[in-house]
C-alpha cells in the first residue's frame, strides 16, 4: 500500500505557511530545510505542522490544490490547528 501525504508546513522565518505534496515526507522536509527546493529555499527553516495521508496520489494532489486555491479549506485547517500554530509564537 502506498501512502501519499499532503502536507502543511509553517515557515519559521516569517510565520507564513506552505502547502505541498510529497511522495516521501521525510525526504521532502529534508530538501526544504536544506534549501534544495527552489520555491522555499529563501524562507527556511520550515517546520511540519500537519499532514494527511492518502492511498492515491490523485487524491493527495486534489487535496493540495483545494487547500492552495480555496480560502475556506485553508482557513478551516488553520482553525483546527490553532494551538499547534501558536506554540512557537
């Protein structure tokens, strides 16, 4: 069984957020924090706050797209994770 995560990352530098997809969660986080991902190399370090796992790659990509492009889904997720997001101020 394959597991495809859709991830939600907090950028420690400016408290912004990054939403993405990964086939290998550990490897993806390492690449982000080592500056190997073009879109995030200037905003490190990053911290994984939350992820959801899907059996199909297509479902994970659909979820990623919905979180990135629909404010209601993103706001709902931030609301659910309020305490986790506030831990480091």
